C-alpha cells in the first residue's frame, strides 16, 4: 500500500489493520435452533430469513416481524396449500455507546429474550465489516441449521413478497435436476463487470493498490436467496479467500472459487421499480424484493398486498 496508506480514508485504514482477524465471539444468539420460529415443525424449514441490521434499527426489525418476516408455517402464493416453515434471525455487530450517545446493549438483550431472533457478534458494526457478518453467519448456519433448504439474506429496509418467494422456491425444488442445482443455487439482482469505485469520497471506495480489474459477477446485497447447501460450501471456501471490505462482492469472490454463478432474476428490485412502476395496482405482486422501504411503508405495503390479493392473484413475476 506504500507511503500513501496514512492518507487513505479511515474506513480503509481500519479494515486493513484488522483484515486478518476473522474470529469474533458471539454475544447473543437464538436458543440452540436455527433462529426464531421452530415450533412443532412437521418437515425441515424451507427458508431462513437472515437480515442485516444494527442495534438502533428497532423499528425496522419490528416492521419486518409484523409483515414479511413472520415465522412458522407460511402459505405460498394465494394461500395455496404449498407453503413452508420460515425461521428468522437478525445479524448484528456491536455499536459503541459513545458514538451512538446511548448504550443499547441492555435493550437488545431484552429484545432477544422476547423474540429469540437476535444473533450478535463482538465486532464493530460498520459498513466495511458487513463481510464479517457473512462469514460468521455462514459458520453459525453450518452449525445450527442443518436441514434448512434456503436462506434469504438481505437488508432491514427491504420489502419481500414472502408468499410468492415460497412458491418460487417450491418450484425450484420440483426441478428434476434439483439435487444438482441446489449445490450452487443463488438468485438475485446480479451485477456483472462492475468497476471498483476510485472516488475516495464514496463509501464504496477501493484504492487501486488494494484491488485491480473488474469485480466478479455478484448478487446485490440488498437481498439475495441461496440454498442451505451452498451456504455450507461458502463457509468452507471463505476460510481460503481473503476478506474484502464490500460484502456482496466478497460473496461473488467466494462463488468464483466454487465455480458457481449467481442467477439473475428481474423480480429482485434492489434499485427500486423503474420510473413510476410502483404505482400500478399489482406492481408489488410482480416483485420478490423491493429496496428501500421505511418501516411505516412496509406495514402499509403489507396491508395493501393483502387487500389486492384477489385482484392480483394470477399476476406473474417480473421478467
């Protein structure tokens, strides 16, 4: 990195100073099972919702719990009999009470006791440490979620069309080649041949001395779905891939090492609807994920979706 290292943005300096450390203890975790929602299940969980959040974002978590992130048995599209068991876990690092101006750790412990869906590690919760959430989550999943078929991993400000997602995933399992495709299965908004940002004012800034060339294909981190089998493979390969400060790009790097390729699906709207596309009656029924939505908007959207369910029941996903 040469002489200019001390002139680089603080987040790059911080990342480089601890990029070789990747074992941080768990501070809070759900009790012995794969997240909240594992009561009286008659079959393995279909889906674990693993949501990146921070200590202060209680409203976001609460809105998700009340809407698309409900756990237990959830019916597929149009209340069809094909459904699945859903679990939920929120992924957090630690925030400094001095920086926040308030210590939220006791409140977070109370929240964990009530909902059983908090998974927190003892590293600083920063943008460049989101990669640590990935590698630690893969490790935790591999130890506690043996039978879970799929993972949705995303941000705490997204809207997810859970019933349609369940139906979509059930269809993937009916594929005659499913036992093979599940080894590599990852779907989302795939970004190809992205150029690293060289603007040192950008939060995505990566100096040329740190990474040259184009990024590998990767699924945008706002929300991506992958198989439990792939998660275990990512956990194993990540031990041999240097940490990189941008989490979704890092997942792309691990995928390349596995010779696996994320699949693009237009129903993952990580950059929102095209112009005015959100205003049509059934627009949200055509999407699997929409980024970004406030907690209040999530609750409002969920209620709208329920109201328009009958009118929009046969609307296909965006293509």
